[in-house]
C-alpha cells in the first residue's frame, strides 16, 4: 500500500512505497512525505538510506537521513520524559487547556516541519515572558510553563543538527526553502518521467466515467466536480498504472536497455517507421527478460507492454492517451514544467484540470520531436514553433514556445482534431447548426459560391470548413492550402476524394525553405480547375485569395476561415488589417460566423453558427452604410437556433437567385430553389434521426455516400419526370437509406 515501508537491515535501507501516491515523493518539497518518514524512523530507530520508490526512485543518503532521525528521536524523548503534562504547563486550571492544546499541536508540527515547530516554541517563550511581566500576580504559573515545558522542548530540539543548521539564520527562510537547500536526493528515473496523481480529492463528486481502448490496454477517464471549484478534474488512469510489480520492473529494465536503440534525429522524421521498429525491438526485449526472470506472460500481455514501452520511447507518453480521447478539444501545457498540471478543454465538461504533471524531461523530449518531425526550428532565435502531430488515435495542431519568448521555458498548446472529419449531420446532432441551415450551406457549396467562415478562437471554424469539404461532390478536385495541417485531407483521400494538399510558410515561424502563403495560393490557381480551400487567412495571402475568388467564383467553391466575430468584423479584418481593397472584398459571396457562446452563469460554453450573411455587390466603400451586408440566417438566443430572415423567406437573396439563374429548372422559380434547400436539410436531419440504429450514418463515409445518392437520384428523377421533384427524390433516397440500414 501507499506509504508502506520495508526496512532492509543488511542493505541499511528503508524503502517507502510511493506508487500511486498523490504527492511527489520528496522530503524537501512535501511536508506529508517528511512527516511519514519521521514516523517510520521512530519505528525503525536506526539511520538507514531512505528510498522513495514510485514513478521514480528518490534516494536520501545516511547523512540526510540522520537529520530526520534526530528529529524523530527528539519527539520520542519529549514523550518519554513526560514533559507535556498538566503539572508541567500550568499551576491553574485557567491556563492549562490552551497550553496543552498548543503543545500537542507543536508535536504534530515537528513531524511535518521541524523548523516551523521550533520557531513556534521560540515565539511562545517570548510571548509568555511578555505576559509574565504584565501579569505579576500569575508569575509563578508563567514560570512553570516556561521552565518545565517550553525550555526543555527547545533544548531537546537544539541538540538536533537540523535545528543547529538553521538556528543562526532562522529569519531568512520561508516555507520549505531551507529543506530544499540541505536535502539533495539522487534520482533514478523509471521508464517514464511524468508525475501522476492517482487519487482524486476525497470530497470530489464523480460526474462521468468512460474507457478508451488501445493496444497498450484500457485507459479510464473520470470527471470529478470538486466543491467550491469552477474547473473540473479530468482524472486519467492509464494502463501503465494497472501493471503489477513484475511488469513494472520489466518495463523499467527494458527502458534502460532500449536506450541503445533510441532513434537518431534523421529517423525521427519518419515517426511511423520508428514506432514500428522500436515496437519489435521492445517486444523481443521484454520477451527475453521474462524468460530470463522465469516469468510467464501471454502474447496479449507482451504486446501491451511493448506498446506502452514504444509510447515512452518513440512516442509522446501519456500525452498520446489524452489525444485518444475524442472529448478532448484543447490541451494546454504551461511553463515552468513540473509546477502545474496539464489543462484541457473537454467537449462536455469545458475547462478541466488533469491529474498529470509533466516534467522538464517530458517537455524537452516533446520539443525535440516536434522540431525534428516538422523540420522547423525551436530555439532562442526562433522561440515559436507551429506544427502538427499525429499519433495512434489522435491528431492535433501544436504550438510550442520557449525562451526567449517564454521566460519560464517550454510551453505547449495542442488543438485536437477529430479522428474522422466533422460532418453536417454530426454538427446537427451537436446543435452547432440546424438541418435547414445546413441544407442552405450545402446548396451554396454546390452553387460554387465563395465563402469566408469567420469566428473567434475555438469557435469551430476549421471543423465547419472540414464538414463543408465532405459536402463537395467527390467528382470535383479539391486543393487545400494550409500553413499548419488541420483539414481532414488524409481521411477524405481514403474516402476516394481527389485532393491535393499544399503547405505554406507559417506567418509565425517564417521558415525560409517553405513557400509563402500568397505564392502557394497562386500556385493552386495554376494547378487547374478545382475547389479551393484555405485553412486560415492570416496575412498577405488575403490578396491572393481574393484573386482566386474573382477567378473561381463561377467555377467551383472557394472557402477559407478567418478571425472575426461578425460580417463587419471579417470585412474590417480583410480590408483594414490585411490590405485587401474594399472593391475586391465583393468577391466574397457569403460570410458564415461561428461563435463560442456561454451560459448566463459563465460556467458552460457551446459552439453555434450565429449568422449567415450574403455580400451584395452594389456598394462602393462601406457595406454596412450602403446595405452591402444582408443576413439570410440569424441566431435566436431564446430558441437556440438559426432562423431564416425575411430576405430569405421572400426569395430576395441575390446570391441564391444568382445560383438559380444558371440552372434551367430553378431560373425564375423561387419555390423550386426553396424546396431544394428544404430537401437537403430534410435528408441531413433524417440521417441524424436514424443514427441511433446505425451511428456511423453521421460519419464522413456514410454522409458522402448519402450525398452521392442524393445527386444520383436527383438526376434519375429529372430524367424520369423532367423536373427535380423533391417528393420523389426524398422517397427514393429514403428507400435507399432503409436498405442500407437493414
């Protein structure tokens, strides 16, 4: 059990079991560890080397143990000599209870902080002498307390070397600063360096528990509400903390041996290959060690241990397990390392504190891997690194900072991307958008409009852009331009999409070997007729994007994300910050605004589309003053939904009429356009309604198939009856869906 100890007389060691302890196994830093150690020394009554055995082994020398042993014996001496008795502390009943309670508290303090306990004794002697001078009638009572209790306790403590070391400079030390100066344990790292708090607070209320499965075993996630705290606790129990002592020992030994096979810097640029090689090496090594030690492990346990070992040698340790959780959206790892836990943003529980405290070794290892995998620098001259991370079960955008930007050293922020692309049905289910509004955006995508998706940070802009990509007909080619790879290109390729990805230079890191974003965009225009998707409009590429919009407006959809909390906010950013002429901004057809909304109590947040605005073309200088911005959808806070505006309901949208103008079946027939939008929304909503029967209906592969069937069936109905009869289209599509579900 935690804090159980084993004394080895031959080796003269006292080993304290710290596996699963919520503290950091440190006498100098943790008062509880000091108190427990003094208690053990009072039992052992010998001076051993002290070893805290947990995630790491902290070993304190004989001389350091002697300092605590003397305190332990001093406590025993005070009790043996019966110094704290009623006859020693008072001559009257009035003073006895308070003095007795104070001295009992001092005895407890001596275990946790001997120096502070000694200070309190000195202060009590001083204060009691002052009281004696003021209260002459009770002088003998005060003398009894001072001479029979306080001074004897002081003298016993002053015989201890620990007190002698601090006695002359007592006023200089605060907190546990003194102990950090005299206790310097040697540290023997185990196979991992990360500190892990295994036990949640006793008064914490369990809100949710769920499991994540991986090759290394089951990871349990528990969400706790701690009284009087706004932030919740994200408590992760990884498979490596469910190992028995034999398996733990195997991993420890294998981790030391496998150091000979650590990947070279050039190999780290191919992480998948490195993981595969180290997994095989680790598997063989663990198997050999089990044979040598006479242990028996089945194939499943060997594979799990090898996977854990690989995660801590070729991978990112426990960070990978957090990234496997689809509920995690953001991960924040703050400097200085080892001082604070990892923080996350949870999809259901919002801001959470974790029970994981990364070490400096963790941070340095991660920084090295990010630098080598990205090919971008991270040093004093380049203190910011923007890159992407892909590990088994998780994908994320990474921002790393170091000195000189961060005076406290390395820090990281990870934005986790969903393993599979977001889709409109998924967003309908999560209430980010309603089915009718999603149908309208789908109609605009098929209508080859130019769109900017604006919003604040963490509002879901990139996720919504990725969902828009799923709505593009697979027959069309897509070209993406990003400085940090966030869009679900790989997933779309696996689904059969024709996608070409371009990576541009980050405006933050400015790696000279990478192509600037504006040149990447112009290159995209030379690659042929394609849908153009821009990850985020940040800087000079805005001019090139609007060139692309003007060229591509009547061919295929052009879309990108940008920071801005309203249509005018987007205009202000593009024109006034990024230098695009106001007349060029007219190439934008639609502005869609996402936002992170909060509840009235400020404790809850949720993502919503709050506005869809068309940009008209008649204005010259200011679209607001000249009526250039016309909302088609507006968010109703009371109903928590987007609602069509009068402009949309009456068919006065210039953008939609422009789309209809080029389609024979819709030209001059607003009802046909309206019915087609409603049909698309109905199809998306039906997928959501049927998803309990087949959850994958909401994922990109089934959504893509559904979209394709919509287009195929629409063509069949048109050939059959000469028009796009929405009732017939939906009925035929419904028949297809029912067969698919059966």
